[in-house]
C-alpha cells in the first residue's frame, strides 16, 4: 500500500482530486466464489434485487445470484467475445451483443438457447439499450449505425447511419423516449427513440467517450473518457434540461475511465457517482461538487470494466483478471466502498 500511496502523494499537485483521498486496498477478508467466467468479464447489468447478468471474453452470458456468487444459468450462442449485456430491471428477458456482429435475446426462466436473434450489423456490436416497456431494442456498432428492433419479431424497424460514429455505449433516459450514445468520435448524442433521430449533441470532448449513464430522475447524464497518465481519464456530468455544456468533471483516475454510474439516493445524505478505471480503482464522487470521497484499489484485478448498481448499498464491478467484484457502500465514516466478494 505504501508504494501506491506515495505515488499519489508525489503527484498530488497534478491530480488534485487525489490530494485528500486515502486509497484503500481491497484487503484479504473477502469471499472467493467459483468464477462466473474463465476469462475477462466485459459487461454487467442488474436483473433483480438478487440476480445479475454478465458477459465475457469466453463468449458466454451468465446469470448469477450476486449475493451468493452462484452461477445459476449459462447461455451459449455467441461465436466471439460478448461486448455488452442489457436488460430492463425485473424483466425475464436479457440481451447480449458480441464481436460476432450478433445481438441475442435470452430468457432467464426459459430455454438455454436464444429466444431471439437480431442480425443486421456489419461490425462488432458495441451499444445496447432497451426501452422501459421492453418492447424495443436499440443497438449500435462500429459500423457507424444505430438500429431499432422489434423484440418480438427480430425485425430491424429503422437504421440510422452517421459517418465516424463508432459507438462505444448506449443508455436509456429514465421515464422518457430518449437514449444517449457515446462514440469514438468524442461526440455524445441524444437520440429520440420514436423516430430514431438525433435530438441533441453535447459539445465535443477532447477524448474518446467510453460509457454513459443517466440519473434515476432523468435530469442528468454522466459520461467518461479514455486517457493515460491522468490526461483524459475523467467523467463528465451533463444537465439534460439545458443540454449546453458540461456541469462539472470528476478527475483523479490515472488511466482510461471505463464505466460511470449514478448511485441511488439514500446513502450518506448526498448524491453519489461511482467510476471504474483501467488503473484498478473504483472511486466514489460527490455528484454535485466533484469531490472524490473514497477510492478502492482492487489489487491484481487488471483493467476494471463495467459497473452495475444492484441496490442502494451494493455495486458490482467487472474486471479483466479477477472476475466480478461485489462491493458494499458504507457510511460509518463517510461514504466508503468495502470489498465483499468476487466470483
């Protein structure tokens, strides 16, 4: 721990967000379960208060009880790495995208094979979001297209193409008909799902935008970017009501920030944001001030990818080397993440 802390202190003038933050290692007293995947975990989503779905480089989609770490169902059907998984919370249906250019729908309580397959992209599918009523699926790809699908028939209803729009992530705006999409062209686009038209774009960022999430009340969006050595690597908060410029930035990660999520209200009496990075760190931020409140270092994890919020105090984090990490949000001495288990 000493080496990492001393490094942070030496660089405190450059990474000022770290100056007052203690970096905690994950510690040794964590529960180790049988890994859900035998390779890097690339994407996570919460299904119910007890279940999550994950996708990985091993081409599998796995439904697990995140409270016990038990893998309950394993779906096989993709020919290459799974890039994204998505579902509407509480739904029996889940979706996965892959480098094999396919999107597949699975049923948690159904057969082990695909319930529906969506074919139409020409390159790896890198974006996936579902309408709140679970009737429509929207996907994005490195082929510069966004597709709107009928879930029941698997038919592509609409397709929109924008030059250089290499999609990196997609998320739905709560209680609305819009979804947000990030891209390697550094743009953040707000789409109207009804007619598949771009309704708004935010000012272009300096670095590739990797991920996006919207607040539960639908008022804000957060995105995060790639980078190295502390340059880039930030998350950015946007106000969806004014859609003019960024509200503030969360700076402190040392490498690409791969995921960013809003946390439910009710903990610590403040609105919180969590981020995960290729620097093996998960950070908690005060949403309104941009202050870094806590940092958890997952030693040996390799790059950290996706985050999934399970309930008010539970977060899952996908890693390249050590599977899925279960984190608990505590508030005995201020907001703090504790490493509970990995599977």
